[in-house]
C-alpha cells in the first residue's frame, strides 16, 4: 500500500490478473460452443440452439436436449446421457471407443452440476 491507502500493483501483477480474467472468459466461450447437456458442438445443431419457455433461443443447450424451457429427458442422469450419445454415435458409424472419448466429459457439463 502507498501512503494514500491504495494498493499498488506492478505491471507483472496486472498482466497476470488480465491473463487470468481473459482465460476465464475464453473458457466460458469454449463452454458455450458445446451443448451443456449432451456435449454436441452447437455448430452441428440443426435447430441452432434450444428454446426457452418464451420461444427465445438459448446458446447453452442444443435443440435435441432443451425445448420450451425444459429438458427433453428430465429424469436422465449424466451416465445415461453418455450411454445414449455413445449409441447414437455408433449408429452413425463411429467406433464405441471414439464415442466414449467424445462423451467422457458429459458429467462435467453445466446441466449435470446443478442436478
């Protein structure tokens, strides 16, 4: 602190704080590029996002998972979502191992943190 009672930071401390803030914002941007329920890339969603109860679009969930402000399978667990997505990927010709790789982060998505 200086004599006036203000905290003085060095340029390095300020740069570090800005870097941390930027990394947090970048992480939020990355999270919003994937459905926070199933993990599907939002750019692959034919509905361009789910819908809220008022009909507005959400960039948090895809149109397969979230319609009219509610989840399509409200009782589904994260593990059930993983199994469902792996099966869908297998139907599209992906090996089960690849499906597992793509879905292993589902329990870390926003929907499953509040459940």
